[in-house]
C-alpha cells in the first residue's frame, strides 16, 4: 500500500495489492489486475467510502475491512500533513 502524487489525475492516488509483497513492479508484471488504484480528489480529501473501497479491493472483509479503512484514513492524513 502506498499513497503518492499522480501526475495523470493531478492529485493523490492510493495504490495497493491484495497479493501482498513489497515489489509492486513484480506484482504488476505477473498480474496487472492485482494492482488496486484509487484516486483521491485533492480538494475534497479522502472519504470514508474511498478508504473502505480500498480496503475491500485489497481483500479485507468485515471487521478487518473497517480496521484497514481506519488505518488507510490515518495514513492519508499523515501523507497530507507531511508529504504534500
């Protein structure tokens, strides 16, 4: 999971994979559909729905999805405060 600035959308984008691992390039080479991308409107910020969508697309379900969405939202907050 990562949050970075995307030139194409002109704002932040969250990138992750349900397969796990640390090399997104290797995962993308083996199975491009395993890469999950969710753009975030830089003016509106990350919504709870987007955080939940990202968590679910990364393979989390039920209480784990809610916990993952909370972590994603916290990481996004840090990204905005420290990296933008």
